[in-house]
């Protein structure tokens, strides 16, 4: 499948929304992501970006934030233009609209993590205009907010949608000042225990939010989430990977020995040797870089959302989100 860029909208100083037309129908569920393939200096790189669209839109929209050291995100910010074409794989991801279909919702987001939550909000309101929804988005400054006009228009059109902007620094009139915590969250959603929670944002935000939920007595089975930022660094060059591999361990992959540095991910080490591994999201979500270790006790993973528990028990792990603490045999796929 191929996407052709038709428009680029600047959301904030470091976030753009890219609009695309596809050369074929792309089926997706609001909340899912697309694995976008981008050619940089003759090499193909794949990254997963959440869709801001809903089925029926006349375009596909990907909202992408520039990040420090982000090879693909920064390339798109600096070089992408209308008319550029990119290949994509089918939409994927388990954090999607199936959790937002019914009942009262609490939608929480921070930074670019707003994208899948915004998509699910749009779909719910399209199917249930009177849905009872509280939407709380956190940002450092008012200018860092994304989808401002769109969300405020939805809130104006749907009285049962309550929109809160929580701004840490210099909030404007009508915005909530401060940093979100359990007490503030409860004041914004007093019936939080009665709501299904859908949440996406940076790792620190997500970890803190789960502690709030525990303190507020929110049942674990009512909370659904997806980490937005990569579980590992998005390296811009192979040089830093090679340097980190000078001291560490050895992975045996078939008949090949691969050096892996302490703290270096399995994916980085495999890619440095140009071994055939595909990694779409590089954030522990999509599961495309699934591998198996001969000794699971020597594998440390920061994410395994895409793997069923029985696979983890058998030694499978995600290369993009895993490091080693000893020599092991690894099989790819």
C-alpha cells in the first residue's frame, strides 16, 4: 500500500499532522497505528504512528512529534513535503475503539499521546452523540496542545463531553493550572470509578497515572492504555550502537555470533550486523520484532504488550525493548 502526502499541518512547534491519500483501501479501527516506511539515504526505516482519522474520513492523518535523536520523525519534520509517497503496512495495535464503544469514558492523554485517544473520541461521538465523556489532556504550555480547535468544537457541539486542559506553565483563562495528580484528577472526574479509562502518553505520565488509579480505587480491568514514546532510544546513526557493543555479551543467531553491549537493545545489535529482522514500531507495541531466547533469565524487557503470556513463558521477547545480561542463543521470529 502506498500513501501520498496531500497536506502538512503544523500543530505545535514540534508536532505536525500529515494528511495522506492511499492507493488502496486501508481498514483500521480508531486508536490503531500505521507502520510507515520511510527511505532515508537509501535505507528503508519503519516506524508506527497512530492515526488521528476515523473510518469515513476523506484522508488518513498521522500526527508525529519531532523527538531528540529521532531518525524518522526528524526526517519527516525536516524533509517531508506534499506529493511525497510512502509505503505502509496494514494498520495494527490492540489499544483501540473496542474499549470505547459503550459506557461512561474518561480519556487521558499527554503530548502526542492524544492522537489515538482523539480518534476513539471522534468515533464514539459519531456513533453516540450523547455519550458521557470526560477528556483530560496535559501539556507543559498552552501552545503545546494538539487538536485544540477540533476538540473545543466537539465539546461545544456535545454537552456531555467535558474537556479539561491541564497546563503546567502559564495557563490561559479556562484552563486548569498545575500538574495532574490523583487529587486533581478526582476533582475533574468525581465518578472516576464508574468510568472506563483510556490513556496514552509518555512513560513517566503513564506510570504516575497507574499509581493515581490505585489510590483512587479504580479497578485494573477498567483501565486501557498504550505507551506513546519509544521504549528505547531511536538512534540516528550506527556509530553509537557500535561503540556500545564493544563491551558486553554475545548473541548466537544461527551460525553467526553477534556482539551486544550492556544496555544495548537486541534490535540494535541485530541491525548493526544487518541480520533480517523487521521492526515496525520500535516501541514494544506491534510485536513485529519477536524473538526467542535460549535463556529467558538473561533477557530484560521494558515492554511486552504485543506478546501473549504463554509466549513470554516460552522465552519470546521483543527485540526493540529488550537487553541482555549474559550470552544467549536467539532465534528471530
